[in-house]
């Protein structure tokens, strides 16, 4: 963040603190979403460095928070004005700047090492199983017999469930897994986690995105008719 | 204050126990590189300048993949030129 005037450390910290918690934001003129005031949560703001009018911040926020707007608003409250100078996304969902972060060069090199020389180590470090992308979501583990139905887009009914990670609230995004730890699909919870293990019947998860290819598991859901015929 | 998803502590609730059928599927870590490339993710440190969209197109061309997508970008660079990091999915 670049301040447009001089502010002392104490005042700066005080104003930044005020921006932690729920804040109102109206998406900027040039934006991909409807321009209605909305609420976004700022979990935490950390001042990493400061040099005169340049302030380096680390912000933990909810998806859809405009950082440019946040800088602008902090400037308004300070009374001197401010704008966002530079931005780097350091984490999104399960992705952070960890050992798996790869550059385009890493990716291309790793691919050629594997393709041309049969060396697997590099490509395996760069290309991660899809499951990695949903590490942050609560898991619902299902029976092998329920897998193919989900692959065909069916909703997950309670009897197909083996175990669930709690807490899950109605409306939460959850990841449906096999016993072997393969991602089957991503869906929206229609029940709380406690109900998923206690209910006798009903739809537990509405399937939204199917990840696993149909046919990976046998189609038990076609029932006895097909098995007999 | 509400806790972000990635900080939630979770416990496992068990409804029923069942053995995995060894005839179908396999644990993710046993996938071959071919299988991994068919459905894998890359946590990509995107260079400054090109848009995520462009980077996706390059990866497609350089590696000859049919489907590549990304999930996570920011506004297009304006003024000072910001650097969002994007991640790519290669399907």
C-alpha cells in the first residue's frame, strides 16, 4: 500500500486494526460482479514492513474481498489517501506458497525430463493429484457401491455414507471420497454432519462437480435387474 | 469471529465400516504419471505480466495438453502492475 501523505506508525496501526472483522465493500467500477455493497470478512491484517509511505501488508480475507479497495479505504480513514501498489496472492483454498509452488520453467522442464528421459521425480513434485486441491474441504467417505452413481451425477443419499468429517453445516461445500482416498465429486451439504451419520434416509449431499470418470467403479446402482440380465 | 475453512478443526464421525474393494480404483499416490497428468493440479507461480488465461494457453501448447484451466486470479494488471499468483489445473 502506498500512502499519499505522512502518517505515524501508531495511527496507521490503529486504523488498520479497525479494518479487521466484517467490512462493507462495493465492487469497483471495473469488476466482474454486480456492483452492490456486500460484506466481506477480514480475518487478520499484518504489517510486514514499512518504509515511509510504502506499507507491506499481509491480509487474511474472505474470497471476493477487493484488496485495491481495502487500501483505498484505509487511506480514506487515515485522511491522506492511499492506493494499492502491488499485490501477490499467497494462498487460496488449499494452495499456498509451499514446497509445491512451481514456475512455468519447472513445469516444462519436469515434463520433458519425464517425456524424454523417463525420470518421474520432477513431474511428480510439480503435478499433484486432484485431491490436493480439496484438502481444505470437509470429507465425506462413501461406499464403493455408491461411487459410480455419484460419477453419473446422482446425489449422495445417507445409506451410501461411511464416515464424515465434522463439523459440516447445511450449504457447506464438501468433498466426496472413496475408501482409497480418491476424490469422486464436490457437492453441497443438505444435512449437518451429525445428521449424515444418524439419519435413516434422505439426501446428504447435492453433487455439484463430478471429478472421477464414470466406470472407474462398477455400476451397482443399476440394481439386480442388470445383474440378473 | 467466524473461522476460515482452512483453520477449522475437524473430527471424524463414523456411520458404518466397510472394506475397500481392491478390484477397483487405487490410492492417489499409486497413480502413474499418465494418470496424474490426466487429472492433476499445479500450484503455479505465475510470472508478472501475462494473464492467467494466457499462461493456460502456453501450458496447453508447450505440453500439448487438451484441457488446461485455472482457478484463481485477480484483476488484470492496472497502473503499477500487480502480480497475482494463479494456480493451474491440467485435466
